[in-house]
């Protein structure tokens, strides 16, 4: 327990229509989080990867930078016509993208947060999810690169005054992914063109080793790719998406999961055991295993080692999301989005399932930095009603819940998992806590700011607020219940049940009168 007592605090950023506020994270002393920073008006907020800085976009053209240690604003930038902004992993630089009035205008600017001065500027015609941020960094910011026409340009991440340090020529390059820990390799994607198949190639970032790719994978029927490096920069997962499925099995096209290693030991498909799309794939924090959710519903989930050998089968179900605990011990397998929100918690080290639960209508989900809590959030604009936050313990028990009139964002402040105690100590500390469940008061989720608490290791299940269903849908549900032999009473409201009982009594009375 000594390790956990010395662990850093956990914060939660919550943003609504009025702006963002910071909460002190769990465990909560009185069942409710305390407010660390009162509401600050803004239109967007984002942490740096290490959690040292917070970037806040305010009204007009102002971008403010907060120091997360002191929670004080340390720098403010005025950027007219700003369209996007991003922090470097350690919060050293702010990168902004502006609407350009002419091609001669440098509309991408890299600012030093310490001095407030621009350290690098360039022109970029447009900004997409693939091309932003324009300048990519490794986790320690020692290596930086950007994609240009037919080439990759590299910089010294600590001194941009040296300009471009070297160039890697890759004709037709359309996407780049720099490895993070360490920044030793770069993956490039070249789309299909004139009968030549699309390809993903891995190059070394070392200037003397960039002449030939270390690994390469080619494929036809490729509309887009998702590139995911492991920790250690030894393996690259490539999720290839095609807009059209030639087998006509899926309206959403088809997807294939490929795997490349920097030493060339593996170049090929991941051996998935069920046909259908790849819904999600995530590396563990160790970089030695990855988990995949795949196949037609009910989807299948499998954990593979870095040689693509299956290590653990997580079963099948209505799942499309998988999240690794930052310590690599626990897994959450879930079905969010258009799925009903089922969640399964696994202890990966013990190879056993811990619990099943549910978090309907969740839009975002993530483990806390210490690995003890799992937070889901229902946010706008994806969903305009029933916005709220749920926090679960690692074993699936509901720990905290709060509803909002409107919620745009809810996320943990990033902290390195290495700063927290051993996972066994964390589990002991969690088991010693009292589980707090909050229930909204009043009618509906809009008036649920006030909460009540219960002290129970297994909080009672809370009735979820029902989504709107038109009358014909209710009748269809009743018909379906009859068809499958289910109880119709489960789909009826209290008034409908009361009226049904009245009708039954009237029929019984008429039958008895007729018999007499």
C-alpha cells in the first residue's frame, strides 16, 4: 500500500456547453468527486500525451496552454482563422493550422510554448485525418517528421532551427506513421495506382539506413489503412479497409489485418478464425501481445503474441471494442456504438473472466492511468440525450455515475503507468474501498445532478432510461416476444400492465356471467 500512497493523483477533464472543468479522480472520499478547477469557457480541450500540458481553444482565435502541475495558464496564442491545433507529446510545441488566403502564406506553424515564438512554418493546402498533425513526433520528441510530396522529411525534434536534417524519397506516399517508443522506424502507405498494388513499407529513421525498406506488404482492394506500432517499435499492425466486399457478404466492405516486423521475421496476415470485418485491434502496454475483435456478429475476440500465435480466446458476443489495462493485466471487451453496451472484464494474467456488466449508449471508454478504473461516457453530438459518465472498478462493479444535461467530453489526465504501484497492490487497495453508486433524482436524466449514495460492494442494478420507441415499434416488440415465447409483460409499461389486468378481469367477469 505504500506504493499507492505515493502515487500521483488522477484527474478527470469534463467539458460541457459552458466549458471544461477538472475533477479530482477516484477514490472519492464522500462518494462525489471534488472540483479541482472550476468551469473555464472553451470550445475544445486536449492534453499532451504525457499529461504535462493542457491545450484549450477559447472563443475567437485564442489557444491557451495550461500547466497541469499548477493548473495555471502559462501561455496564450492568438491565431486568426484557426482550424486545428495539436500539442507535441511532451507539451514542448503547439502546432496550429489556419485557413490560408494564398499559397505563399505559411498556414502551418509550430510554436515553442516556452518562448511563444514560431520555430517552424510551412504551407499545407488542406487538412485531413490522415495528414494532421502535419509534423509527427516520437514520444520523447527526439525525432520529428512530416509527409511532403513523394517524400518524408525528418527534423531534429529538439532544434528545428537546423531545418530538414534528411529526406526519404517514397513516390506516391499518402500516409505516414512514426513509431513512438522509441522513434526508430517510420511506416509509409502508398495507395494502389495504375495496376500497381497498394503497399505499406517500414524504413529506419537512421539517416544511413534509409535506402531500402526493412519490411514491405502489398495488397489490392485497399481504400484506406490504419497503422499501429507496438511499444518497442518492433511490430506494426496494418488494418486494410476496402469500400467494396466482392463476396457481397458485407454492406460495409471488407477488412484484413496484416502484421509486419522490423526484423523481417513476419510479413503476412494475422490468422483470424472467423470471417467478417475487424472491429478493433489494440496492442498491450508491453508490446508483446495484441487483442483483436473480429468476425460477423456475434464477434470473436482473441489475444495473439508478437509472432501471431493465439494466446487466449475471449469468447464471442455483441462486441466491437477492446481496451487493455495500462498495466497489461486486465482487459475490457465491449460492444458500443450501435451495439447494446455489453461489457466483459478479464484478468489476462490469470486467464479468467471477472464479470459481465452493461453501459448502454457509450461513446467513449478508457482505463484510468493506474489501471484500477474503467470510465465510459455518453457524449454529444453523437447522442443528444442521456449524456453522462460511468466509472467501473477493474472487476466490473459500478463505482460512480453522473448524468448531464449535455456532455461533450470526459477523459482521464494522462499519467505514465510506471508511476503507480504494482498491480497486485492496486487490486488490494480497490478491494478495501467502499463502492459508491449514484442515482439521479427527479424525472429523467435532465434533473439528475443531485445524487444519493449506497455503500455496498455490489451496487444494485440501476434501471436504464429507455430510448424513445414509436407505437408501431412497441407492437412489433410484443409480437416478437410472442413469437419467441418471451414474457410480454417485460415490454409493457405500468399503465399498460394495469389496463391489461383490467381487461382480463372484465373478460373473466363476462365469462362467469354467461355461464350463470
